[in-house]
């Protein structure tokens, strides 16, 4: 895609970020989501080398939300959807990403052949100061434990998120893994936050309703 001119760039930024703010605060979300979707698609296509995995995940999620039926609320503020397909597709997307990553680690990587794979990986291009301190300080047994915990979480993700009783373990292991990614790998903090945001898709609506009521009272 051709790049924007210097004169057009500020206008693009104003419209794009205004639509993002409107989407966040819930002002006309079904209208605001389209500039966000189209803007993200343009940025991703204009600079494919700079566009990271997070952009592609955003595009898929935003497209599903743009095509989803409207959410309706009752007099007490309880939300409901006319069709569950957007929720199911997004849930399936998270599980496929996690399980697929685990399968790739086993089949194409060396996560089972060596116990120092994670220790080596955090020392690559995305290494942070925190990762450097951890590499110098933590024993190899800790790195081996983190490595195998991450692999177990990814391979067991279909069970951890579909079986209601196992979800607390899935949340705990997922937050732990993505917190480690955010701390040890530079520029991946937003990817980690995005993946954690998917966890809310598996929280019961009744619990979400109670949380919304608790925050609204504050």
C-alpha cells in the first residue's frame, strides 16, 4: 500500500485514535470500530515488516467484532448477545493459538530435547535488562521449570479453558507465562497484554456483571 503524505498523516492519526477512544468508552461502538479496523488494516499493509503478530491478531478480532450482532442490555444492565458465534470464534482463536504454539515447540522446536531452551531464547534480540538479571541470577532448574510449565499450559489449553473447573489454573498459568514474556522480552509487552485480554472471553457473564456493578458503585 502507498504511504500517506505528510499532510494527510495528522488527519489519519486524529480519526484513527479518536475512533479508538470512542470504542474504548463505548460511544457508538458499531460505528467507531470500522475506522479502527480499516486503519489497522492500512498500517499493517503499508509496512509489513514493522507490522508484528499483534497487528494480525487485532485484524481478526476487530473484523469479528465489526460483523457481530449488537449487544443488548436489560433494565439492570445485564448484557446479552443475539448470537454466540462471535464469542465462540474468539474463544476458539485463543485456544488454537496456544495449542498450535505448543505443538510447534514439540514438533519443530527443541523444548523437549533440552532444558535450557527458554534460557537461550530470552537472550536473543528482545532481551531486556530484567531478563539479563534473571539469566545471571536464577539457577537453570528455575528456567527448566518455567520452560516446561509454559509448554504444559499451551498443550493443555483446550482443557484448561473449556473445562470450567480448570479455568482458574488456566488463568494462573496464562498470566504467569505472559507476565514472564512481558518482563523478559522487549517490545512484546503489548502482545502479552493482548493475549491476557482474551481470557475475559471465558469468564461467566454473571461474574462480569457483578464486577461491572462493583466498579460502577465506586
